[in-house]
C-alpha cells in the first residue's frame, strides 16, 4: 500500500485547479440508465470511485468510454442486458445503490446488493427504498439484495416525505420520478449543489423538474428521456479542502474554478477563524488575515449548512487555533476516526459521542499516521503541511477515491510532499 510523506515547509503560494465533483459525477453517471440516447459528461474527475462506477455500469451493459485522460465520459445505455448490481462492486462503493432508481424506472425491474455499512457509519438505504415504494415499487429484501419490481404500467408519481435529509435517497427518487407516470413531489429533499447539478442534467435530457435546490422538488414524469452533454459541477469538497491549505500553514493560494456559492457556510467559519476569501475572475483566493487562527465551534448539517465532508479537514485547522473549539458531527455516527491520528501528531482532542473538543496547540509534530476513510486521509495531509518534521500517511488508497493528483496539486504551491510506492 502506498503512503504519502509530508514535511512542514512553511507558507504556500500559487494556484490549485479544482476538479469536477466526485459526488455529482457518481449520480450523473447512473442517469445514463434512464435513456437509450448517449449521455456525455465533461469535467469528470479522475478518481477510483469513478472507475468503480464505470465498471458497474459496464457490467449492466452500458457503454462507458473514458476520453481525454478521463475528463470526458461518453456513455450509452442502449442495451442493458443485466439488471443485477453485484455485492462485490456495491460493497466497494455505496453510491452503487444509485443504479436502482434509474433501472427500475426505465425497465421496471432491478436487483441491487445492499451496500452494507462503512467506516463512518451504518449508512442504511431505507429512505431510498421507501421513496421508490411511494412510486409503486414492490421491494423484496433477500440474500443481501434488494429485488425491485415496478407495477405493470411502470412507476407512478407519488408524494415522498423524507423523515430526514438524505442526499442519495433524494437522487435515487429524483431519477426514478423522471419516468414515473404523473407527478412526484419530494418533501424534505436534499438541497446540495450536486442535486441541482443532477436536475440540470436531467432537464437537458428532457425531464420536467422544479424546486431542486429547495427542500421540495416537483417532477412531472415523461415517457422517455433523450441524450445530453453535461459539465460536472465543481467539487465543493475538494475546493474546501484546498482552501484550508493556506489557512493551516500560511501564504496565499488561488483555487481555480472555485465558486463562493458552493462553500457559503464553510466560508463563514473561515472568516470567523481569521481567514480571508476573495473572489477572482478565475476562482477564489485564500489567505490568513493577520497570522493567528482563532478557535470556532462547528456543527455539520445538510446543505446549506457546514458540510460533514469538510469536518475532518476543519478539525485539522482547529488543532492549531488559539483557544478551544467544539465540533459537532450530526450527519454520521462515527466520523471522528481522524482524531486519534491527529493526536499522534500532538493535537489535543476529546471525543465524546458526536462532539469533539479541540484545544489548539502551538504546533503539531510530524508522525506516522493511518488514513481510515476518504476525508480523514486528507485531514492528516493538511495537518502534516503545518507540522514540524515529517508525517507519513499510510493507506492512501482512501485518498485516491476522492482526490486526483494531490501530490502534484500541493507541491505546485510549494508543499514538501511525495508519494512512496508500497511493497
Ligand atoms: C452523500 O452520501 C455523499 N456521498 C457523502 O460523501 C456525504 O457525506 C453525504 O451525502 C452527506 O452529505 C455521495 O454523494 C456519493 P445521506 P449519502 O444519505 O447519500 C442516513 C464523501 O466523503 N440515511 O445524505 O450516503 C445516513 O446514515 C462521502 O464524499 C439513512 O438513515 O448520505 C446519514 O446518517 C461520505 N437512511 C444521513 O442519513 C438512508 O436510506 C445522511 O446520509 C439514507 C441515509
């Protein structure tokens, strides 16, 4: 297994390009199953999760061509000959569940493995299933798989009232609703930019959708969808992650393609800790206001609140802040696994249930640490950028799921970082 070696090397200066959003691409790709016409995605990120979704779609019979070094995905689902998403693919990537709604809507049947839990939580899919049942789907759970069937006339429009906000369940329901007969209303829908991006793409394919970006989405089903070409929205989590690089070790960095509307709540917290964010014609420029980072409390919430996917990275910054910060993780039940690793670097963190209390220290010290999940891994790299000495982050395969060219992007702004091939 590869590892990444980071050595604290002072302030950073330069530009970092931000890629297309992993979490948008992972729902845009299954949308190809809704139509027999070609769907082409541009600005696609080059990530292992995208390659996993590619393999899954190909196993179902879809054609997926990766062009221009992976930045363009040319897809066609003219001949879907297999309607089963196998456990060995689904267990590697939970987003595989997002093929369920589209397959059910287009062909009336689908068999998808239950994804199982992951490091950050149990992550059930009951809300996905409940939404599809509200559209008439008959679901039978057996042998670890969901066996789904639509009524003989196909899915029908219905009212889906989510008991809690779920990004994935909103995406599955939204895709299914585009081909359901009649009107579907999604209440307490997720408002993430990735939902709006999906809706934009579906509208290009001929879907009739209103209200995306709010908590109520209304869909008028249509008989069929056509093809489209769609540019994947900027990755707000990669953006926020790299905004923290100059925050944690000083300097000034311009994030190319960054959009302030994608990171509103996050920027409010950066402002509170003493970081300035300025819009430029190419993106966003980030720098410390006057040197010292101040403590701040953070609570993760569904968009437009502070994103859970930036909690680990923000904790790394707060480990070196003046004062005590309390981070409350309200989305997932076990998303503080980066805390013990940061403590190996000298951080002072007390974790109690969904709360982590961070008391800032003058400087972290480099140490060997282990990545436990995607966002935790990059949190450790951020900490290593500011630490005294050398940090070795092990198990960086987690990183490859969500961040392309980390070493190139950070060394391009002056970080001392390299990737070591594992045995
Ligand atoms: C998406 O996961 C993202 N993944 C996650 O990003 C992100 O952390 C999460 O949304 C929240 O923003 C992708 O888009 C591929 P949820 P998702 O359904 O859809 C519970 C990353 O690092 N829940 O909004 O799985 C669930 O357990 C990843 O890029 C149910 O109880 O998240 C969680 O507590 C990590 N039943 C809460 O809802 C369900 O049927 C929010 O989950 C579904 C979810």
